[in-house]
């Protein structure tokens, strides 16, 4: 159904799969020097074990609050205090380290909207296909509550508002009040993390959902600041920005996912909510959590 896999710099040689809108599709990683920006934009890759190796700008105040977590980059600007944001999308390896801690389940201290979520895990088995080494790929098949718990585990938070780090009103999520948006668009309010004009060859965007490679390991395109990657494309990212469901069921609350997924077209992978934001149910499932990953924020 899809083209043959390309070679993978992190040692993956087999095709994997991720569920796209048209069904299971092959994914693979293109060589970083030809298909991504990591080789030219600099910065150290987050290692496949999910360790705390950080990119430029991650030194000092934006090391992980909890040892072993991902380092980040510092975001500064007028109108709010500086904050840190993960340098890349969360890897499968780092999420698995979270799951391997026997103390996390049953979840403790979760918000009331997540009372139904009785265990952290995956919403469906083998999101990248059985036998595929996806350790360096972004985690997916996790619901909003799983993402919230993961960030909390590492002393961080699901990105919210720039005032106090709490939830951001969806009505202003495409404005500088949003931590995610401001990190993506920068102080100039750029349409894309790399500038004002769409460039199809920079990020994993605009690809067919039925032709590989689709998703690739983290760190493919540079963001608004050095060391910030994949704010556009590859996989979308949960944000702490939800609207109550009409049914009054928090599982059905509409929560924003930001940045778009690899098969989204250019006008749907922008930093702003109007084009780049999609609303998925909080509980995820194989429709709502598919193609969505995690990125955390925290105070330096």
C-alpha cells in the first residue's frame, strides 16, 4: 500500500505503522541530512533512551525539573514570565520510562475531569506496529489525561497559559496568552515556527496518509528559537485547552491539539488555532489520540 521504508539513522530498518485517516500506513525516518533539518540546524538529538541530552539553549534553567526527563528551551517575551518548553515531541522511550514506574497507577492527583482514567497507558496496542523499534519516535495513542499525568511526573505541566501556567481559554489559544502558541509563533506572531511562508520541505507536513514515510523520529525542523523542533507537523500535540462537552461528560470534552500531523496540508500546520488547531475528545480513543503526541512546559 505504501512505498518502501527509507533507511533510519537511529538504527531502525523495518517499516512501522501508524493509524492515519485512511487506515494503517507505513512510516519511516528519512536521513537527517536530506529529509530533515537536524543536520543543518545544529543541536543534539534527544537520545533514543529518552535521556536528558539537550539542544542548544537547554542548559541551566531549562534542564528537566526531575532527573532523567527531557531538557527544554527558554521562551521569553513581554507580558509574562519566562517559561521552558520541551525541545522536541516526547519519545516513545521516555513515555515508556514513565509507564515502567510502578507508582504511577492508579493515577493520583489527576484533575477531576480525568476521574474516569483509571490507569496511564496507551489507548490502543502497537501504535507503530508489532516488532517495530519506535523508541526514538514521538509517542502517540495517549489521551489528554495520560499527557497531563506524564508531564506532571517529570515536574512539568501540559502547556497552558503564560500568566500562571494553568489552562488556557480556547478563545485565546491562537494569541500570545498561550504558552504553546507563543513558543511556536515567537514574538513576531509568525504563521509557522520557521517564518511567515509555508515551506513544504522543512517539516513533516503535507504528506499522503497512505504513503510512507510519514512520522519520523523527533527533531526534524527548527522552531522559533534555537533548539525547539517539530512545532509544525510530524504529530499534533495536546494542549491544556479544553471546552466542556454538551453532554456534560468530561471524556467528551473538546481539547485542542496543536501543530497538525504529517498528513495535514500547509494551511493546517500553522501556529495559530484557526488553521493549525484541531479539537479531539479528552478520552482519545483510536480516533482522538491517533496522530497526537505530548510536549510539556514548566517554570525555569
